[in-house]
C-alpha cells in the first residue's frame, strides 16, 4: 500500500491535471508535489520522446535497471513500453541471460549497454572498459543520454520502492511471462 495518497484529477489544481493524463499510480502519487512532479515528468518525457538515443537500446537499459532492482512496477511497465519501441521477447530473454552471465543473441552494443546498466546499479558507475566499448558506437550526445537515462531510472526505482507505489493490475500479467526472481 502506498505511503501517500493517489490523487485524482479533481483533487489537484486545474493547471496540474495534465500530469494525470497517464493514468498510473506513479503519476497519481507524485502529483502530491505538483511542481516536483512536473520536473520529474519533464526528464521522463525527454528520455522517452526527445532523446536521439535508439529507443530499443534505451528501453533495454531501463529494463535492465528494473530487473536488477527487482522493481515489479518499473520492469512490467517498461516491458509494455519497450515493445512499443521495438523490444522483442528475444531481447528480453537476452537481457535475462546476460544478467545471469549466460550467452545471448543480442548484438555487441546491446550487450555493452546492459553491462553498463548493471555496473551502474551494482557499482555506482560504468567501468572504463564498458564505457569505452559503448563510446566506440555512440556519439557524445547518445552516450550522455544513455548514462542519464540509466541514472534517472535508478532513481525512479528508488522512488517506487520508498513510496511503496502499487503496480496496476493490468501490468501484473507481464510477470506470468517474465517472473522476476525474488518478486512474488
């Protein structure tokens, strides 16, 4: 159960109701601080709609963070979002295999990005070797967007966990196909 209330549109000032267009528990809780919610939505919106980073690679990095942090909410939401941006079931299986140190059919750049996300989750930062491998393939702009995307979603999973934000029931079906170890 969430630690703060989920607000509906009629419970927030009219100038903040646009932030509830995405009818998710995350947005309904964050709007308890409407100006902070707007700033949060600005970064999230940039990542999803304006970043020039390949959206499939972006979503794989986000999925890796959600998987590593055992964030049911983040992982299940981004399985559905990722599929809208070209992530396949084989990609998700590959991410799971790579996490376990097993081989996958993912291309080298995707493998390096997943490794970089794992390093940022586990070690705070990407290793020099992983960063250099990614940098061989991505521009400075794309590399910056990737690092900030991973860092942002490391923050998001902490917000979800600390606020105990409930996953919407229609996302839980994803767990039937991709059960997260250690998550009920």
